[in-house]
C-alpha cells in the first residue's frame, strides 16, 4: 500500500544535467513505465527512487515521507537489474534468502518465505539448484523472487528482460504483470521498448533528454503522442 511522489527531482553529473527538475505521482498498486530512448535519464531516475543515486535536488516521497537521503537498504523498495547478478556459489534458495538472513530472520521463517517466493515465480522445484544450472529466463525469475521475498512496497525494474529473446521477454513480462496485480505492488518499470510499455503499463511516463515529456495511459499516449520517439513507433506500426 504505497504511493510514490517525485517533486522537483533533478540530477547533475558535473555540468551535465541528466535530469531536469521533474515531477511524477504514482498511485498505490499502479505499474508505471518510464519509456524513452537510451540516455534519456530513465535509469538515473529509477536509481534515485531506489536510493542508489542521490538527487541533486528535490524530494522522493514514499507514503508522504521523504526518502531522498535514505540508503537503499532502509527504503521500502527493491530493484531488479538488467543483469540478474545472482551469486554463482550459492543455491537458488541461498540467493533468495540472503537478504532475509541479513535482516536477522530465523531459518524456518526464511525457508517459508523463500518457498513462497519460489512458488510465486513458478520455480518451486528449483531451490536446490545453482544459477549456472538454470536458463536465462529462470535466472531472471530468481532475481525477481529475491526482490519480492523482501516484501517491498515498491518494486523497481530496469530493463529486466533486455538480454532475453523476444518470446521469453513477452512471457516474463506477462508473468510480472500477473504477480504485480496479485500482490498489488506499486511498480516502476524502465524500458526503451514501446511495445513493452504498451502491453504492461497502467500509465507511461515518456522521457527525453532528462525530462518527462508526457504521462498517460497507453491508450492516451499512443492516440495522442507528443514525442517523436512514440510518434515514430506508431508510424512504423501503420
Ligand atoms: P537511460 O537509462 O535512459 O539510458 P541514463 O539514466 O543511464 O539513461 O543516463 C542519462 C544520462 O546521464 C546519460 O547522458 C548518461 O551518460 C549520464 N550518466 C548516467 N550515469 C552517469 C554517471 N554515473 N556519471 C556521469 N554521467 C552519467
Ligand atoms: Mg538505462
């Protein structure tokens, strides 16, 4: 049950403005895609929400509390990266349970939560395997389970399926959508794929050169595109 509000969030890297002061409000349980070409500032914005980057200015409000200066592990957020970054020497269970161990949970409690997370991503039988024994899609499911087991209020995903083939990407996107709906978890999903944003988002925030140029439902964005990035894509479809 969480809302996310960005107020005047900006980011400078030296003299380069990666993000101009921008605002965005995401409702409880909503899935919002940040859509834009490479270099438009999507990852920077997501990293600021997750606490991996400090904004130069502005507020990041989660349920009304400003977390802009709070470290990632103290935020009610969890992030799935493009590369899964699982630990190869640990089993799937070990990977998923590691964060809970750090939080001081007892073994039986960890086992129960890990089991539930594995079932959620359809990998109930895979807990004892090592990441090298899994397919790319299965590894990315483990990465998702590793985030969900922490019971975050907000799930952050940065092009999570970019390294997978089209068929698998479509499938995992659908799975994420179902899990997201089931848990009602507020989600920010970064992509440069218009088709991906169109099929998964409740609303899309279109980014360009460090700005949010347009926010709306997929239908609004695609019937009245206000950016060349989206308009060009629609042109290609017709
Ligand atoms: P996107 O995810 O949309 O491709 P990014 O947020 O990664 O865009 O990058 C936005 C801009 O900020 C780019 O011009 C990029 O080169 C720059 N940038 C990102 N991270 C850093 C950094 N750590 N140091 C300097 N410049 C960066
Ligand atoms: Mg990026």
